[in-house]
C-alpha cells in the first residue's frame, strides 16, 4: 500500500522472487503524489573518502542519538550496496557524473560529500527509472485511485469468536475506490505499509498532499507497535 520509493523497491524484490502482488496508490498513477517524486536533493552513496563508520557517526549526531543503532549500521553498510545494485546497475538511474565517476555533493548533517543526485529532481528520476523496470511485469496489478480505509484483520473483522482468541493477523485491506465511490475488500497473504509520513498534520511542511499518516493510523487501530 503506497507507491513511493518504499513501495517500488518492495515491488522490485517481489518481482525478483516470483511473487504476485498488488500496488495500491491514491493517485491516478504510480508516479504521482508521493513524497518520493518531489524529493530534490539526492541519495546517500559512498564517495572514495567515505566509510560506513563515518556515515554512522553523522546519522547518529543528526538524530541526537535516539535511533536504533542496529538500524543505522544496517543502513550505513547494506544501504550503499543496495543503491548500487538496484538504482545504478538495474534501474540505471541517470545520476549526474563528473569526469569518469559519479558527482558527489554534501548535504545537511553530512560531513563528507557522499550524496549522488540528478540535478534538482533526484526523486522523480529515481522513481521513473525504477517504475520503467517494473511497469510491464505480468506479476504486478496496480489499483490506482484507491485509498486505504482500514486493515482487514482476523481479530477485528472476522465473525467467529475463535479468531479473537488467536494471534491477530492481517488478511488484507479495505480500500475506497475513488472512481466508483465504493469500498472494496482486497485479500492478501502479506500486507506491506509503504504509506509515507505525516506532513499534512502540520501547518508548515514540505510533504506531498497525501502524506497525512493514514497508514500509521490504520496500523495503530490494528494494534501494531509504532515508534
């Protein structure tokens, strides 16, 4: 649920594993509306002078050390390799180049130049390149113009009381079809929430119009642990 960068990279992995799946997006197409499309600056990579430990230190400092350090170290080690594997080698995102290599810049709390970019529209370039890799694949179904109403769970939505005594399981979602004005039930073995942030909760923000926390709200109603 969600068609930004998180949704499309999840889709990419599912395609690789031969799994049938559905992408749900509120907008008329996958390449509209998400924060990812509007991202300007760039994405972390590793310049020749960089190291995973230096990146870890910068992330921890920028976030006042309230992170899960395990997650930060995973990002600093695996994340860079995945940028190369998925975005550079497979999706062939046209990152800006300088001489024989990539063009690196420095952003925000980074002490080193480790950001690669496509002019000032990096997000759209990444999304377009990744979607071109996926859009015609036979395993993908796209439900555009569909809004998440609620998660379908065994403990909340099933009529039999036996289900309420078992571990709560997500069985799919209820989706509002903006074209027909009706709510439909979509069943799934696994449901992945890639629904973005909560920018619209604030008066001033730089988030997309649809970033108002609907996925977090649905997860909270399903009693998912949220940090």
